[in-house]
């Protein structure tokens, strides 16, 4: 496959790409054409169909996988594909892994580490709750393994939610060992559960955009509802423990201004918030450092709230 990162001006290409966006437009002379953004796992490239009604252009939509044949030119310093032929592909003619950003870590291995943490939970009620999601709910497991942790901020790739959750759980495991007053079973449980609402907040790849519930409710409220529904199915689940779990989920962003309906009021909620924030901020830095080369100062980043500099070697 000819990946986008290796395309050069003057080349002729003929390969399958994901059509990330597609819009109709009209030239200054009133002639219709199609604007597109093509995507694979290495990046995106602008594309134009100047003759959308020609015999070589078949019908397709945004988010379809399309066999593209065209010439690579340059416009205003950016590469652009002038498309001569386009055909929507059938399943089996492409591998989605070539077109979507995917975690660099093995998804099955990461999920196995999550289930290993669950097997070590001693509280029967917490273990039942976790197993209701991560052992007994096949639809949830599939969604959890493939969801991103965000639309664009951090871990915005297939397996991102799983990778982020495992990192937060690992941090919480350390905190529970370092601070014996923490209820380790509770902290590990809420670390595993804290972002499950993102399986419904964001749509599946390749779209990876906010759903209606994501826009109207957000993942914190969605996760609270998901956990509440599972708890209601477990006979005798202690009310006090249920309240502590729900509180940790509601408070894990730490501040009302950051979307938490409540601020942390118990030590496990404080620990969860800081573990969650630590992993998110370090992933933001990691992605920023990986995306820019050749300069020490990388500019101001609003999420870090600082002008970011690369560490000296």
C-alpha cells in the first residue's frame, strides 16, 4: 500500500484510502467539483474530483473506503490529489488497521491486565460489578477494546480508552500501596470503571465523534448511569459502597469547571482524579513531542497551559 506519508508531488497513485470528508463545491466559473480529505494511519491529504460526472467516478460517501486513482500535485505548498477514477470498495478489499490510528500496545494483552486486576479484587460486590462489565457483557467488552479515550485531546485512537484505563489503574495500584489508608479494592475498581461512559459518548471509528448522548450528557453522567444500572442488578449491594463508587466517577475530573458534577470528597476520589489527570497530561505531552521534530521549543499548548520545550538529550 502507498501510505500518505510517503506520497510525493508528481506521482501517480492507485490505492485504497478512507474518505474522511467529502463535500460538493462550485468553481468561480460555476463548474461543480468534489472536495475530499483522504486518510490512512499515517495522515491525511487533500483531494479533488474536478469531473464528478465522468464515467470513472462511481458513487461513494464520506467514511467509505475508496479505490482512488489520480495525480499528486501541489497547491499553496500542500500536496493534493487530482482524482481521475474512484470506486467504493467492498469488505475484504482493505484492512481497517491500515487507515485508523491504533494503539501501539497490544489490545488483548492490555485487556488481560485489566482482567488480572479484577481477579485480584477481594470484595465480592466490587468483583461482581466489574465482572458484569468486563467478563459477562460481550457487547461492552468489544466497545471498550476499540473505543478511543477522546475525540482529539489524548488517546484518540483505537484502543485508546483501554490504554488510558490501564495506565490509570497502574498508577492507582501504586498509590494504594504507597498510602495504606486508601481502600485498594475501591480505588482499583473505580480506576477501571471511571471512563466506561466513553464507550457511548463517542461513536465508533472511523467517525470517532460525539454521539447525541455524548453531547447532551457526557461520559461522566453516562458512566454513572451504566454503573448504577449494573449495581441495581446485584442483590444486597451495600448502599454506602454504591455511593462511594458513584461519587468517584462523578468527581474524577476534580473540578466543577472541568465537568465534574462533584469535587472529590473521599481519598479514593482524590487519588483517582490525580491518576487520571497525570496520565492524560503526560499522553498529551508524549503525542506533542512525537508530532514535532527539529526544534526544541514547541510553542504554547492550551491543555498544558505552557510554552512547551523538548528536554535536552
